[in-house]
């Protein structure tokens, strides 16, 4: 059929020529490919155009048709091609990929060729020699024309520094209520919360972990990625504490008392011990922390500048803490016809911890956490509200209104009977959106001014040299610097607002680990949603500018 003698390599050492000689049978493309595979040129890349032309020429010869001048010329049937490599960078220029094609009988890929391609693409950093060696080995064993893509250089991400971190070394009263004594069989005794928390003089209270500076990163092109340094922060040395003379990274107590955590520091508060607050003891107003071993009885008022810890119950009383308020048993109020219609009031400038509360008006700046129930209460919390026990099996919000800034989490919300339960998110989302809109317009206006300054500078540049021209150029330069600084400042404010909005929408949601019953009304800004049917393990949040109920994954 097709003799190997029909093939001849062109003097350019690339093109494989096929001479059209007389043959006895019809020649098809597959016959040519079989002949090529049986020849010394089996690894050359077949030419689709050449194959079609050769078949046409052989057919013309068999029909004894008149030949033209081109019919006597050999046909380029295949080509010897070297391995080919191109370098592709990702969008961030943090990874360089090699796209390599195995040779068609030509020169195989080698390390120098890869490095030359990297250099031409501007890749100078993070070159992975092991990856290059593996790519070359795999490609040179592959079938001709095989395409392989592999990373051959990796950048180094910038390592931002960390701010000074403060580690509390002692428990505070709020942990005590969450750690009841464990009994056999996995049960707990809610009445036995262990010994009262106190510290003695010299006790280490908090440890400071110094800030770190961080390190620059590099793109594969060698460009530096600047890092952000961590912020150095110092202890806030609170009442009855001091920085240790032995190690400045430790804060220690200077007297015995109750430990209270503050931002970047601790307070050791004076403690007033009271068995019960009742008619016989009278109202309490104390500058410091109060430990009440028993109850706060009906009609009584208790005020403290520090923390208040109640070992028993609070019943229809008025309690206000300058710090945290911890109630180890329960809070019992009832509906009244007077004032705000609640017989019991709890206020804390810190957090509130408890087991259950009913018919109580509650206000706190920190976290509100109850282990079991929040029933028909009016809550305003400028942090997050949590109603669940340590195991996450119990914890219900039933009736009333709960307002929170950073979200509400409970096991169950509402009831089978469809009791109206209102969950409202606090915050100024609408104001933030409006502020961002105003600032975006301000950036647009400032950029227009910058454009006009540039146009004015171009006109001044065409004026003949003079003192007046020099003065104008100087003034325009100052104006340009002013506008650029202004734009940068406004963009920074926009970035801060967008971060706030993103963080707010991530937190401002109702998360229900168990049952979310019908009758629950969730509102955020001008949006409102009423739960129409019972859901299980779901959360309610503002997604795509619409309140939606979604399953918890």
C-alpha cells in the first residue's frame, strides 16, 4: 500500500513530506495514518489538511486524470513539533501555572525551557523546582500532544500582625452559673453551683500576649504585598489591681475580692455579703459588688456599682447592676396594670445571666443568657440574647418582646398555640445605608473635581514659561493633593461602613436550634416577617434585602 519510502523529512527538519506515487488500491486517511504509525516518524503530528490533500491526489492518480504542476509536489503530511509551554498567572498573581504540550517527535521539555518561560512571564518569586521536575517527567512520558497544566510558582501571602491579646486567668461570677455540679447519670444539680468566686492578694488575674509585627508577602512577580502590623495595647489597670513587678505581662490583685473582667483588664471589687434582701433588711444601694446568698423578695430594690450575684430567686423586685447581674435560680414577675405592666425589673450595664425569667422587663448592655426559659418578658439587649443550656437541648422564648443588637439564639421560639412572640433587631442599618449613599456621591463629586484639575493642568502646561505659570502649577498640584487625600479619606469611611453593614447582617438574625413556631414575628429595620408554619432548626435573616427563613446546615 503506502511504502515508508514515500515519506521524506524536509530539509527544515520540521515538515514530513509524502510523495504521491502510483498505488494499486484506493488510499484513505486511515491508510495514511497507519503508514505513518509504522514509519520512523510515528510521533509526528499528522496534518488534517495534508491528509485530505494526499487522499485527493491518490484518487486523481488512480483515475488517470490530467496532472497540474502542483500534483507533482510532495504533500506536507505531518510535522515534527517541539514541546510547547506557556505561563499563566492567576488574577492576584499569587500562582503561576504552566500549560505544557508534549512534543510531537521534537525536542522534549526541559528545565531550562520552563525557567525561560517563567522569566518571560515576569515570574521571579516562589518558583517550585520540584513541581517543574515532576511536570517535565510526566509530560515527557505522555503521548504526543498531551496537554498538562500544573502550578510551578507560588506567592507568599502577607502575614498580618496580631493586636495585643489579653487572656483572663480566673473565673468570674458569670461562669459559675453555667457550671452546676454534675451528678451521676449525666444530670446536673442547678442548686449546687460550687464555691463563690473570689481572689486573694497577689493572684494573677490576666496575662498580656504582646502584639506581633507580621511579615510582608510576595507575588510570583516579586511584587511586595504589604502586611498590617498588630496594634500594641496596654492593660487597663482597674480598681484593686496592678501590673506585676515580676513580669509586666501579668495583672495581679492587690486585695481580696470578686474578680470582674473589663476591656483589657480586671477589677477586684469590694464585696457586700447579704443573706436575703427583704423587708427586714431593706433596700440596698452599694458602691461595689454584692453577693446575696438567698433571695431578693417582692417589692425590694437593689443597686450596686459593680456586679450583683443572687444565689436564690428574684421576685417582683427592681435590680440594677453597674457591672454584670447573675441570678443563680430564677426571676419571677407578674403582669400589672400600672406603668410598663411588669412587676419585676432587671438592669445591667454589663451582662445578665440566669436560669429563667417570666413577666420581667430586662435591659442590659452586654450579653443576655438564660439557661431554660424567657417567658412573656420585655427585653432590650445591646448585645446578643441566648436562651439555651450547656447541652443545647433546653431553652425557650415564649411570648413577649425581645430586642437585640447582635442576634437572638434559642432552642425553641414561640409555642404550639401560636402565641405571638416578637423578635426585633436593634441597630441603625437604614442610617448606615443612607450614609454610604451620601459618601459615594461625595466620592463621585470629588473625582469630578480631580478631573477638572487635570484638565486645567493640561492647559497651564501649554502656556509659555513664566512666574505665573509656575504659581498656577503649584496651586493645581496642591489642589490635586487635597482632593486625592479627601477621596482616600471618604473611601476609608465607606469601607468602614460596609464592614459594619456586613458584620451587622451576619449577627442580626434569629437562630432556632429546635422548633420555630408559628406566631413568631421577626423584624429588622423596615422589614418584618411572620412565621406562618412551624419550622425546625432554622434561622431568620435579611438575605438579598428580604427576610427569609433558611434551614441550619
